[in-house]
C-alpha cells in the first residue's frame, strides 16, 4: 500500500523529519532547526547558519546553542576532525531523497 503526502518545496524537510521522528526522537524545535538548516542549504553549522536559525526561529543565541548541543548528543549533528559541526550524512541522505519507505516485519 502506498500513501502520497503532498507538501510544498518549503515544508518538505520538516515533513520528512516529522514522519521519520518515530525513530529519531527529536523535539519539535529540534525538527525545526534541522528543517531550517536543510531549507537554507547549510550542512555545516557556521556563524551564518546560527544567525539564520536565530532569525528564522525567533530564538536567542543561547537557545540555539543549547539545541545544537542536544542535536550533537542525539548524533544528528557530528563534530568532525576539523572541529566543525556537520549534519549527520545519514540524516542528510534521508531528507534529500524526498521519499521514505517503511517496511514492517511481523513475527507471524
């Protein structure tokens, strides 16, 4: 069975993250932060990315920093050898595919 969910190009990232959240275990604000990063094409957390997040989500610097820390703890954001924080490539692959397939196995 296949269900199609229509979304516009601006909300596709949030829709995919929300659908996949049963396994990601993200808060609504964490989803908003990741969706905003994808929407604006930021895959590395730079000063510019933090500024966009603050403005787009109407949050202060400390709130954004706290959410980034939580996303790192949940392995949604990873710190590279270069000490830069990047979006987890697995998450990037899921979101950029614009399609998610769920398969359920039962023990019957």
